[in-house]
C-alpha cells in the first residue's frame, strides 16, 4: 500500500534530511560571522542589542539559578553520565563500536572552550552594566556549555529510546534547559542577547556535525 499523502516514505525522509543538512551547517555559521563582525566593528546591531538588554535585565535569584544550569560543574556531568550509560548499553549489546558515540560527544564538549575562549579574547566585548567591567563576554560560554552538554546528551540517547514520544521528550527537555540558561543569562545581565545568540549559532553547527557522525554508527 502506498504511503498516505500526509506521510513521508523513507526515501522522502532521507531526501528531506539531506536537504536540511547544508542549512544546519552553513546558515548558523554565516549568522555567527555576521554577529561577530558587528561586535568587532561596534556596528549598529549592537545598539539594538543594548536596547533589548535594557528591557530584559532584571537581576533576581530566579534568573541566577537558571543561568547556573550552564555552569560546567552542572552541565558537563549530565553529559558524562549519559555518555557512560550509552556506552555501557552498547557494550552489553555486543557492539564493536560501543565507545564511539560517547567518545565523540565528550570530544565535542572539550572543543567548546577551545573555540569560545579565543573568540572571547579576539572580540574583547565588554559586559552589561550590571557585571564587573572588563572584556571577554562574547560569545556566551555558559550557553555553549549548556547547548553541547544537554543537546549532546539528547542525541546520544535518541537511538536507545524506543518510542517517538520518548525521543521527542528528550529533545524537548534539552531544548528547555538550553532556553532556560539563555533566558537566565540575559535576565540576570550576565550576557548581552547577541552573546547568547552567537553561541546558539555555533552550537547548532557543532551538534549537527555530531548528529551526522552518530547517524553513521550502526544501530
């Protein structure tokens, strides 16, 4: 029986995935380059960024706790625990490449400071008025840490979750955690909105690369 008109065949799904991959790889990087250029040249986009920040900033305990979810001691152990769990399940299942997905996710996590720290030093953007004066706020390291830790954990779990509802829940949970961190950082005034957006762009590309790698691992 042919697939219903509102459903995609496996061939159509594969074609859709292939067509979306170039956008997921190139569009975020192009946007990151644009934002970084505006930061370096002190462009007009920064004026808009500052106006949005003034509207959002309202330091309180709740926003501080939300931003703390992007701390390395909080986010990275989550990814580590999921990586150990997935590696153990793959090993018990007798897979010869049991270590590859978990190792790739942890390597990606280790790359985050190697990318973010030089960008911070190069752009030397100062923080909002509510943080101590000094450069090094662009892009947001907390946002990048949260995105790779929680997003990477979700990608590792997806092949081991048997139902679409569980897989959607994993992705939704990771997304909510990253958005919570992002909102907390801007609400507390730890970062300008563009600092957070730049990390989103960077991590979208990095997670797409991880997703492409994990798809090559036999399930």
